[in-house]
C-alpha cells in the first residue's frame, strides 16, 4: 500500500465513521464516495470499523483505569459506554452485523472480533487471567453491564467531578 492509498483509505474511513455516526441507522455506509475503490466489500469495511472501535475502546479503557484504578470492572464498563457514546453509529453498525451477518465470512469475522473484545474487557477488568472461553464470558457480562446504562445516540453526559486519584495526580504534578 502506497502512502497516497493509505491516506486515501484513512480519509474514506473517517467519512464512513462520520456518516454512520450521523445516520445512526445501523447500515454499513457502502454508499460513501470511495468505499468501493478503497475497501472493496462489506466485510473489509466492517473489519476496518471494528478495528477503529477496538482502538477507541482500548484507549478509553486505559484512560478510565488511570482514573479509577481501584474498581477495575466499573472502569472498564464506563470505558465501553464512553467509547460507544463517542462512536454511536459505528457501534450500531457492528451490533447489527454481529446479529445479522450478510455472509458466512462476515459471521466468522464478527464472531472473532466480538470474542477478542470480550477478552480485552475481562482481562483489563481483572476478571480473567488469560484469553479463552472464561474470559469471553466475563467480558460479555461486563459489556452487558455497560449496555444497561447506554442509550444509543444520546448526548454524552458532562464529565463527573475529578476523582480522588485525579485530584492527587494534579496536586503531585503541581
């Protein structure tokens, strides 16, 4: 992949994400200009969206764990919800295609991605010590807890007052 094609792909993906987040219709935005040329098919595009989601989720988890190091499961659930609030259309597209894959290949790839996401949630929350079935079950439970307070497309709440850890970090940094 050349520098130009890589950046073109990134530009198209940003437009796909913007479109999905503005539409909130759960449809994969295959109609965005440049999608057919840069991604080719729906499985490849969905894979790119899942990678962006996973990257956002991992970043949110790191941030929450830095702020709430004493309650890992809660921090991870909050991170999932905040990532979903950041990318509501992307989350809706992923959820729809996990539930209704358009092909056996999409079913396989979405199942693998969901399993990896659940393992990440469980491992980061301290609910599992290694990837596997137990981690995926624990991760699904954490995701379910996060979804209980998630309203797709809702405007994110104002950030809460700084936690004790945040205040201590600020004092130590000063």
